[in-house]
């Protein structure tokens, strides 16, 4: 007589692990962003996620791997915000950059703003070997290159310098936005306009 196949138990259910991994990832993101990666322990993450330590280590071999996954998620979510600020597409490079800086300045004035998680990770891990640091470095290199491309599209005399200047401004918003809601980040759009206008021939600005 054939036996009826047993229903999967919670421990063996094929969709349990992905759900646990997603909860771990979401909880780690919230905690890492708010408190910093080093300050958050594995116990705090699993308690927040409502899972066990073995569940965490099945999904992520170590806390460092979880931190790198957090950085990768952050990087992936950054680019749509940068390329389509306010959810809009821009054919004009100057308008796109200014729209992103405007939106970033608004976010920097909000409660709970902790700057850029990628920048924060680079500060937390000054060495160049930590998995989270490596993701952060790759992101910053890509952003620097993209800003130089946009500067070239604006017709800058020296796209490298304008791109770097815009990146310095953006990184400044990340940091000063954490200091006070009414800080210098609120002047960022005007400063960006001055940088761009000083770098682009007046005929190209018309």
C-alpha cells in the first residue's frame, strides 16, 4: 500500500529559507543604516528578523557577507534614483543632476537621515579588504565616472573637474545632512548651479 507523501514541515518547506533570508536582509539593512555595520551584532539582527542564528548562517556564511549583501542592495537601489530623480527621465544632463541634488537635499532634511550607507561603510572599514568596503569602493568609482560623463554631456570645459566637483558636493550633502536639517545641504542646488555655470560656456547654457 502506497503512503501519502508527508507535507513539508516548517523546517523543510522549500519557501521557508528564502523568506527567512529576505527578513534577515531587510532587518540588517535597517539596523546597519541606522546604527552602523560594526555596531550591530548578529543576535540583534536575528531577533529583529524573527529567525534563528542557523537560519542566518545558512543564508549568509558570515556577518561580513551579510554586510556586503546590504551594500549590493544599496548600490542597486541607488541607480534608479540617480538616473531618474523624482521618478522622471531627463534628456538634459544638467537638469538630471540638479533634480537629483534637489531630491537628495530634501531627503537630507528628513528625520532619520543617515547619509549614504556606502559612504558610511567606507568610513567604518578604512582597509581595502572588507567585502562591504569593496562594494562601496566600486560604487563610488562608478558614480564618479557617471558624473564625469554627465559633465561632458553638459559641455563642460573640463568634464573630469566638473564631475569631481559635483561628486564632492554630493558627498558633502551625505555628511552635512546628518548634522542638522537646516544645514548647508539646503544650499546644494544653488552651489551645483554655480559649479556647472562656471564650467560650461555661456552659449551651451542657453
